[in-house]
């Protein structure tokens, strides 16, 4: 027997789980500094990812890669007592993701289809454009992080993680709605008889 599909997760629960680690980061940074906040931030990120997986019963590979990177860079931050490691995480992960998407697209692959196919059905040109835009977005995130980490102190950086880097992907996805609408395939008819 097939396992029943899990009930859809409440958007407010999902948002709380995604925001929780960032709130931990900001709160501890303000009291004790970014280096001291690194490990609690990593632990909160791992717990949040595990809870999201348990609730959704599916793996969001972007979130998993990001969580592994958070844990690794947080460990380096704590070990070397240097906040620059945690600040570099966004630059390195975003640049790698952006380059990976652009190379995959150049090779005729559409890796985002696997991630988003349950939420939307696009034609081939739509997936190609969506992948290109996502790749460029990740590179822009890496460049933005490089600017931010050089011009603000640790407390300012923690706030930027919450107030700038968290909402940017949401804003980006909102700007892609016209492309998604233009390239959406009609939903397959349910229960059609032959």
C-alpha cells in the first residue's frame, strides 16, 4: 500500500521554521557577537530543516545544501574565532549554485524542474528561462553579500541576513510570476476516461 500524502504544511509554520534560525542568529549576535551565534544558528538550521522534512516528507535540495554549508561555515567560524567564515557562506554557496545552474542550462539540463515540478508545470522554454534567471539571481546574491559583508559590522550583517537575504528570494520569485504564467502548461485532466 502506498503511504498517504502528508497534509500540506501551514504557510505560517513553514515561515516560522525558515525564520527561526535567523532570529536565533540576530538575537545571539546582538548579545554576544556573531562568532558566539554561529553554532546556535547552525543547530537551529539543522533542526528547522529536519522538522520541515518530517512535515513535508520531501527533500528540498537547496535547503539541505544551504543547511550543510551553514553547519560547516559555523564550525569554521567557531573554531577560528573569526566571523568572516560565516559571512562568506552566502557568497560561496550562492556563487556555486548560480554557476551550477548556468552550466546545467548550457548542457541542456533543467535541474530546477525536479525541485519545482510539484508546484508548477512549465514548457521547455519556460524551464530554460527560469533556470537562467535563477542562476543569475544566485550570482547577484553572491555579489550583494560581498558588498554587505564589507560595509557593515557583525551586528549589521546578522540583521542583513534576516532583513535582506531572507526576503530577496521571495521577491525574486514574485518577479517570475509573469514568466511562469506565460509558460505554464495546462493541468492534466483528472479522472478522464478513455
